């Protein structure tokens, strides 16, 4: 009988030990302290203190430490079950706290997105209220246009008649959050430092790059045709002109700007529109001024999905085609910077030169930027 009870006791101890070993450890909170409020931090502090006293322990150097440790080991059976329970409870509590932190972060991101979409809807209502006045203005006879230059409608996509509010919602869903766009555009700040004049962001959208310029102490302003995006920029305190790019750029004085940037814009124009933009950019830039034009990389087949997702895109612009047009417009020192590399898990594993070439064709960089300068006349 004694041997049977001993066997049961040994098995029970092994089961408890297995439970304690397999109990999940409290997840690390590194890097997330700034996102937790005071209540969360206090709860985690309580969990840490409870974990420290989970099993009685004798500090090193304590009087009679050897005797105290012997007594604890001798009486361990008194709290073994409670200790296992406490361990599992602490692990479960830590897991719940971690889950609440994730839910809080996701809720914050969702609230930000809903706030932006709410602002877009408010702007759409404002445009609808202003529609009767616009219709009345359109009944007035229009001034004759110059036959020498093509109209803005011919320079841009015919699909650009999509209502501004609808397109603003489209960008909000598919382009990425302002934080993501700003993180990607930060790369270009070094190219516009110490340029001979202010920076002009053509087609500035929600103003991500203008915000980066302001934070870096670089003077800059924007041009944007979507009134909802313009309103969002102005609410953020950014200087943005509303209207047609070619008309506004054409009114700028020659040789006064230090840089002209256009992110994801040229693919919205026809070839003659792209060339006219390059000519105007060359005209308004001071000698030594910088042009940056980022667009979708037409040499990567996987990027075509993103290109055709946007109904206002006209046609892909291959890097060498844009380089040729920039050279013809008078830019020099032209370089191509490839951007937006796909993560390794979305590309082929390269074990041969052929796979490397196939990767470049199918899963190459999703975007590229043409960077050129206005020649400095000696």
C-alpha cells in the first residue's frame, strides 16, 4: 500500500512539474511601454511583484540562509499545488494584459482611420452644397483658350472626372496610411536639403512630404487639384494651392524654386502632359535645382497590379522613357533610384543567375524615382 501511495505521489509531482514547465511565460513588454496607459502599467507591475513571490525564496547572504532553504525544501509540499495554480493564473493574467494592449493599439488605429474618412465625408458634403454655385458659374461664357497649348483635360486621364470625394476615399483605402507614406518619402529629404530655393510638391495629396519638409525646417508648398486633400492640408497648417497643376505651375516665376517633386503623379498624365510638366519644372527651377519624379516601376510585372488598380492612371511610364523625356526637357545628372522592394517571402528564392533575372522581371522594386538637376551655367 505504501509503495502504491508513493507511486501516486511521484506521478502527481511529475504532473504538477509538467504543468509548471508548460505554462506560458509572460510575454515581453519591450518596445510597448509608451503605448500603455497608467492602468496597464500598474497591472503589469502587480503581476511582476506577484511572480517574484510565487515561491518562497531566501536571498543570498541572508542570516542562516542554508537552514532557511532546508526548511523551505522540507515544507515545499504544503504550497506545491497553490504554486502551480498561481503560476498558471499569472500567465493567464499576463496573456490577457497583452491582448488588451493589442486591442487598444488596433482600436487607436481604427479610430484614426475613421476620423480621416469622416473628414473626407464632411468635405464631400461641403462640395455638394457648393455644387449649385458652381453650376451657375459654368453657365457663364468661357474665355477662349489658346490653341497653341493643349487643355488640361487632354493632358490628364479621362477617368479624372471621378468625384473628388470618391477618389479621396479610394486613396484612403488603397494608398496606405499617412504614416506609411511619410515613412517611405523620408528617403527623399536628403536630396532637397541645401537646394537653391523652396520646394514645390506637385500633386501633394494629403501633404505627407510637406509635413516632412516642415519638420526638417525646409521651406516648401504644394499644388493639388483635389479640394478634399487641399482642405486636409490646410487644416494641418500646410501651404497648398488648389487648382490645375499646369495652370498653377505656368504662373510661377522662372528660376525661383530649389526643387520640384512629384510623387506618384506622372502616371496620371498622357505623354505630352508629362513632357510639358518636365519643361515647366525646368523653367521654374533655379540653376542647380532638383527634380524628383516618383512613379510605379513598369519594368516589374508584379507592380502592374497596383498600377491598374487606380482607375485614374493613364499608362505605365518605364524608367528609360522618363529619363529620355527629362533629358529632352533639359535636365542633367539624371539618376534612377529603385524603391519599394518586396519582402523576401514574396520573391523567388535565388539559387541561380536565371532565378535572379526572373526575380528582377517578376518581383522587382515596385516604384522608382527619377532624380535630375538643372545645369549650372558657368
